[in-house]
């Protein structure tokens, strides 16, 4: 646990970076996948929506643990853990 005289690390900034990185990866992979599926044949609107929803659910589930860990770090004033998370999701 880091307790020093430096200003506290903003956990909201860390969560925002995680969300931003997750959204970027999700969008890149969604576009790639939809492009590949469309090359193989026509996608219906329902199929496209299903793929989009799947990508959103996967990202949300994958990022839930880092977000929860950051909230725990904030409650415990663990700036080192928050800084590590920020650096991992840049």
C-alpha cells in the first residue's frame, strides 16, 4: 500500500482509461469480424446486432475485474495499484 506525500492518483482517471482502451479494442475487433463475416456472405441485421452485442458483453465482462480492483484500491488508498492500472491501459 502506497502512502506518500504525492497527490493521490485519480481512480476515475484510471477507470476512464480502462473504459477507453476497452472501447477502442472492442470497436477494432468488431469491425474486423464484421468485415470477415460480410466477405463470407450477407449478414442479416439480427446477425450483425448479435455480433455487436457479443463484443460489448465480452469487453464489459473482461473489464469488470480491473474496475472492481481499482475501486478497492481507491478505498484502501493504494495509489501504487492505481498507477499500475493506468500504465497497463495506456
